[in-house]
C-alpha cells in the first residue's frame, strides 16, 4: 500500500478542525454555549467526547484550571464554573488515568479493564495494596457503610508534598487506580470516593474489553481528536508504555479493517510517518481550500489536547510549547503558566496571567509575540485576553498589549 501524503497546511488545519478550533470548518464543535445550564453542559460533554478525555490539572492562577480552560476556548459564553462541576452523579463521565488523570466518556469504562488490572500495583507506589491489606480493607468498609468520602475526610497524618501524602490518601488513590473505588464527583476540586457499583452503570461495570481490542479502540479514539498523528502521539495520548508490539498489531488491524491508512506529512524536505482516517483525507483537502473566517483569537490551556505533545506542536505550528511551572523563576523565559494564543490557524503569542478574584481583576503579567506576528494577530491577542477576562467576570489589567 502506498502511503497517503499531507502537506503542512492540510495537517495543521485538519488538527484545528478536529480539535474544534477552526472556525470555518463543519467538523468544528459548536462555538457558543451560553451559561451553565443543560445545553451548555451538553456542549461541554461533546468536547470531552471528541477527544475521549479531558485532562485535569490543579493550577488555577489564570482564573480557571486547565480542564475549564479547554472548554472555555471552544464554548464562547460558557459559565467558567461549569468546568469544575462537569463530573457529577448521572453524567456520562468517569474519572481515570487516560493521558493523565482525566474525565473520560463513560462508554470507555470497560476499555480500561487492562489498566485497572495492571494498576493493582500502583504506578508510583508499587505494591501498596498488598503491603497494607488491612488498611485498604478498612477504607472500603468505611465507604460501604458511610457512603462517599472526600479525600480530605480520610484519616491519618501526612507530610509536605505529593510524595508524602498520608497513607490513607495513597491507599484511596491506589484503590481507585485498581478499580476497587471510583470517583463519584469533585467539589472544589476535592475527589469524592465511592464504590464502583454506586458510580458506574451495571452493564458497563460487568464488561471488560480484552487488551488488544482496547488498544484498537483507544488508538482510533485518539486519532479522531487529532486528524493526523504519529504512532508516538497516539500511544502517548493514553500512556500506552512498553507496549510497542501490541500497538503495532492494533494499528495493522485497523488498517486491515479500513479504519485508518498510513499517511506521511511532507515538511521541510522530509516526511514524517503517521496515520489518518480515510474520510479525513477528503476533509483535509476541503479545509486547505477554504478561507477561514476572521478569528478574534482564543487563549489555550498549555495542557490543551492540541498542545500537550510538544514535538507535534513544533512540527505543525513551528511553535515551541514550553510549560515553565517547575522552572525556577530566574530561569523562566515566558512565565509560570503561559497560555498560547491561537489566531486563525496560527499560534501567535503566549500570555502569562494572574487572576485576583477578590479584587475582580485579571492581571496580564506578560505577553510574548512570535517573531512573525503582525497587527491582526496582535489585535486577536487582545481580543482573546478580553474574552477570557469576560468569561471570568474580571476586569483586564496589567502589562500593555502592543
């Protein structure tokens, strides 16, 4: 079979369309979801469905955490608080390890049976459940008798930092990772642990997809959110590590079934091997020929599905996506939690922000433009910042945007 080929323009626009960020595309998601009611909630759930995950993160310095920023960037007019309240009883989501800790469409629960089995040994803490059987059993008995428990309600004394979490919290995390507990909801970003049978629908709880089929489902789901992607990107979407032979078999079977085709990206006198769904080849051609509507610009979370793969961002956009949260302040180039700015089909700037809720103000600490940024992109950056401040109901101030 001869590989299909995409040029950079087609691959980039396809990526944006599949991510719900190309305004001219019928493949994009709805751009308005006013308020926080049922319609807005349905639109937010559609975003999660598109990618198969919504990565969670604790940092809220820009006025909203990453999962809310992903939704706000796609759903204009959405109540920012909806992003914190999306997981709750009765909604078609569950929380588990996807790309990172993520909210995932509930229909994928049986697909992660292979991971729940593997995580009987916790990925960080090893055989924690085996070493503390009595304590783990005590947590399960308490949840069974008392109902959902928040992580803050768990007993024990802890030390500073993630790695010194008190034992009961680590055990609750390990029991969730292994599938013995489930997360019922989050309030103020606090997990509420419950028994799986009180969270997951019975028909899904009783099913377990075998590992090979699970890989096929997950790789295809990842590709649906990307348009075109390399094997590495697809595998990293779900942290499928140390599984190269199984990934290779799954991709070969998807090709044999006609679900995907090999596709090379032609870029800068070289080609990069990847994959695409057949229908997206035609979509890429249509997108390349279309003229995008003027875009007022939008801020993206640094953990947006479009951005977390740094090499992919560099390849498609010529943009060095750097997150400097863990970089010592004197060594930071861009800022603590910089949000890239998308204008049309280009990443044109990055803004470092700090929300002052009590003062009702969103402070622009800095804005750094790409070297090729012109007047229209600068105007789009200002518009993106004003839109973000409006969504948070804060006044914009701080560093000038010129």
